[in-house]
C-alpha cells in the first residue's frame, strides 16, 4: 500500500509556490473542486438542520471553494484553517480586501509567466469567486470570517473563540491520517494498527474543536476508499477512476522519464499515481464510533467535467511534482517538465483517445459527535 508520503507528496510543500498557482488553475479550468465543495457543504447542511446562524469550520481551506460554498448557507461565523503558507494570506486578499488579484499574484508569484496560457482563465475564475462571496448575505450583513494559518492538529477551540457547530473538510481527512500513519509505521506498528491509531488520533484532535452533537463532514476521492461492502460497485468505480485511464497513466510515465532525466537519483520518489485504499467502508462505522463519532450517512458522488482532460491532468501534475525539494528539482524545472509532458501528449495522442469527460468518483462521510 502506498501512502501519500511514499508517493513523494507532502501537503505542506505541494500547495506552495508553483503548486499553489497550478491548483488555482485546475480549479478555474475544470470547476472540479467547486463541485466537490458545493456537494459536501449541502450534505453537511442537511445533517446539521441548516447552517443558518451557525459556526462552521473549513479544514484545509485551500483556495476557498469550500469557504465560499459555506458562505452561501448563511452561517454566523466561518473559521477557515489551512497550514500552507500561501493560502491564508491569499484568502485574506481574495475575500477580505479589494486588492487587485492580478497584482497580488504577479508580485508574489510571477503568475503570468508560470501559468502562461492558463493565466487569463485563472484570473477570471478568482474574480468571479470574489464577486460571489461579496454578494452573499453572510458578507453583506457582516458575518465573521476568521482565517487561521495553522495545522488543524495544533489548533485549539480557544484559538477559534469556541467550539464550532459543524466541521467540513473537503479532500482533507486522508492527508492528516496518512501523515500520522507514517509516524506510527516508523514506530514499528503494522499497517493496520498504524491506520487505526492515525484515525483515532485525528478524530481526537479534530473532535476538540467541535461541540457535542456537532457535525463532522469530509469527502475523499475513490483512490483512498475500498468499497468492500459492495464489491460490484467497487469494481465498477476502480475501472472508471482517472488513475485507471491509460492516457493518464501515460502522462505520468512521461513525467517520470523527464524528471529522471533531470535527476536520476529520484527514481524511488517519482511514481505513477495509484489507489491508496486507506479506508474500508465496512470498517468506518466502528472505527469512528470508538472515537465518539456516529456515522449519519455515506454518499457517492461523480465529479465530471467536459473540459479538455489533458489540460485538467496537466495542471494537476504539480501535485505529483510538488513533494520534490527545490534542490532536487527546481520550481522552474517543474514548470518546464509539466509543459513538456503536455506538449508530448498533444503530439503523440491519437484522435479519439481520452475524449470522454474527465471523471472522478468520491465519497462523502457525515458523522455526529456524541
């Protein structure tokens, strides 16, 4: 079983600098994260009896798609938390100021040069996000948006003034569990013991931020889930996930070849993305119940975009390059490699290949704290 760290991916480094810009771009082009956020927030709102007037936390806030989706549900307070150094200042600029978005991204990141032909679409997307946020009732009536640059593991209820009513984490939970799992593996625990301990510790830390009876909602992609309670569904989903798409695999094979050409010593750190299967659906109710969380429901969502799949996968390449240190592969080289991958794919892909919508599957899990 490959963990995120074993795949060369570390969340703290992936979402900085070049990776930060490209994740703005992938969201702008495909709207994939927007879809995820809106679906998850709707599910959390339903379980909580609505978010009106409530205190809601966005864990792993990223570029703000979930924060925006929460704002549209009329809470009294949103606490947006992210440990990556780029995102909280970015969200402050985007949602709490009228600063020029282009000027900010250019001054801090040289965004036009890095994003190149993706730049205009990215700026338009971000300008649209700001307009939507400013138009919400939450924003117009003075709702509180608290931005915290810190790991959720180190956060206390006092730092966010008091425990919240709802915690929402879009594509968040598997990051923290994988990080803790690696620590337990290093201590000599078996993979199963390490996973169970990591889940328990994650829930203990996150649970301190949530009121009794509060709702915990998180989503994760199919790559991190084994649908062992429904083998027929699991087989179908595995067949149609993006990591099973031959052109996606080929793209990452090209990426690996180009990276190793730059630095042959990275053979063990540059891999082809593969399912992780961190969670087994049949085990989730009991695992979470031990930590005081009762499963309310599980939902499956299909994330589809008709945008050019090569462009979507190209922008996401930085996720898989971002865990490499600058002394191993510079930021400039990562941009160059990604562009060469896209160019080679365009030149060698036969007509009719990868024309279906870019497809992803994921699961939403809703829990209530005892």
